[in-house]
């Protein structure tokens, strides 16, 4: 019997699990995939929003600002990359400057600090590559960029080290209410729990609808992105938004925390939650809209990949964080779309407050907030490299040339708490395969390392679990 069971190991579920590990609770996280951060978390804008975009009085408006303020401390405690690079919302017509002022006023009501409106010349002094057609912008210095999957992995590892149990490849088939608790029916057996935290992302409506007559409808809203090589990463230093107009919200142009350039997303409502297709039409629209912000043409010869992520949209256009009216101790954390990543830390605190009020647990006096990430060879000085190679010789073998990832880092990613079990697992923890060649050279070497470390045949190593087989046989074996 668990005190609390969290359904979903995305950034929301893992951040909640870390917050709950501060208390003496028997907590479990269920995840249908083979690893954390396998859904929306690994495919989004990676933006920590300032908090001026959400309407005052909404959970989005409140939790965005509160969550944003927590990132500096959390990134230091958990050793994940985060940078306050600031953001700009560009205005292209003097007639629309009043709308920019509305955004500022909205941000002030939400509690966003240090907002200021700049004229076009001030914007271009800050960002020389911004279009000459920009007549002004709202500047938010507290905006930031983060690596969402490294953040999630850090949260999960720290939660695990503080006593939280994780169950992967465990899919919820049904949830049954008893007089005092719940029985979660999964593909790996029954799980009994006093309380359920529904953080299932795109499937949060499905989880709620198993136990409550108050139905939640989640609409998958696909966003497509284009990612450029790090050579193009210096095109802008701030996150560049466009002021929403009658023609739409526009798309963003931003550096990533790892130095790449990212543009997107569009927004297309879908019927199927698992549809992550990218389209030619979508890519063309993103590039065309993003080009409105930048004076010089995008270096299309430096595009290294495109990808899509589905967000959990609800017609109420706000987060749903509350106990189901007709299902005691079933806490919905649903419809967490943008700014969900920015709000994750404050969402976790809000949910923990609900849990502790109901279960009244004691504090975990042994809680350790510190987690150290994988040491990155590419960020070391030559002296540091020489030192670590003496201690761990595998750091002297570079496996991924594009991102300068060594065998030592890959071994650490597999051996550490909740370690990598797939090619994507290694990729998200080390960036092996995220560079210019998109794993064209390093994938076979990573497969060999995984097979040896996991003590499985190379043919059983997958890209991301389930049926994502990489090797089906030997070349010319039938000849």
C-alpha cells in the first residue's frame, strides 16, 4: 500500500515526486514508457516564461511567476542547466503598441518584476539581428531557457535518492475506488494507494474519467519545431516572441541552453494523442513566421532536425489542479500546457500542500536536496580533462564527436540512479546523438556500451523501449 501514487513521470510528475520526498510518505511514480521525460516534456520550447502572457487571476498567471522565481535555486541544487537570458515580445506596427502596454499591465498584475517597454532602436541595440520593422518590444529580464529533460531527470534522480519508488513500462488500465483507497489496475498487476496524483499529461483526462463523473476533455495540440546547429546559436541571445495579432500568435526564435537555435511552434489540434508527425506545411509556416522577427535569412543549411510535441489543451484554457469532486483523494494535475514547464516547481508545491493537508505526514529530516549531474567533458578545461581521465580512463574516449561526449559520461548515464536503458535514454542524459550528424556515427558505439552494461544482446537494445528495435540481424547473413 502506497500513501501517494503519481501517474506520469514527465516534468510535472517528477517535480511533484521530488517535493513529496521532503515528507515521510510512501510514494510511487507510475510511467507507461521506459524512462522519465518521454512525452511532452522532451519536445517543447524549453522556455521559462516571465509570466506576463497569462491572464491575471488564473492558475497559469499565479503559478508561472511563482515557478519562475524558483528556478535559480533548483538548478543549483539539482545541477541542471538553466539561464536567465531574458525575453522580448516584438511589435511591428505603432498601432499595436497599445497591445504591448496591455501585456505589460497584465504582467505587473501577475507580479512579474522589471518589465519595460523598449523602442525599436533600443531593441536592435540589444539584439542586432532583430528586423528593422520592429517598432518596439516588451522586455522581461526574468525570462529564461532550460533543458526540460535534464531538469526532469534531475528531479527524478533526487526523488529516487530520497525514497520515491519508480515503476516504468507500467500502464494504467483502470482505477477502482474502494471505501478508503484506490486500486490501480496496470499491465504489471494491481497497486493499492491512499491517494492518486493524476499527472498523466495527454492522458490525464482518461485517468480522471475512470473515477469521476465530472469529465475532463484533453485535446492534443501539436507544436512543430525546427532546430539549428550550434553554429547558428548566436543569431539571438534573448528569447524572441512576436506580439499576437489577428493573424495569430506568431512563433518564437530562441537560443537553447546548449547553444543551438530553435524556432517554433505552430499549433494544430489533433484527434490522436500519439501523432507526432512533422509536416512540410508546418515547417514552411514556422520558418516564414519566424523570419518576420529576424532581419537576415535563417541559415537553412544549418538545420539539423525538426520535431513535434503534443500539449495537453483543455477548453477552459487554464491548469486543472484540484481534487475530483466525487472522488476523494484523487488529485487532478491536468491540462498542463504552456506555461507548464515554467510553473512546474510551484505546481509541485501546490500539490504537496494538498497532500500534506490531507495525510498530515511528518517532515523527512533525512531529505537531501542536492543532486550532482554527469560531468560534461565538453565543458571542462584541459587541466580538468587530464585529471578526470586519470581517475576514470573512459573519459579519454570520445564516442559522440559532434557533442564531444565520452564513454565515461555514457557509462555514468547508465549506472546512476534511474539510469539510461535505451539509446534515447543515453541521448537525453549526455547529448550523445544530438549533434550535427544526429547519431549517424555514434549510435552503434552507444548500442555496444548499453548491451554490455545491461548484460543483454545488442539486438535487444532499443531506441526508446517497446518495439523501437534498432538491430534486426547481421548484414548479408542470409547470403
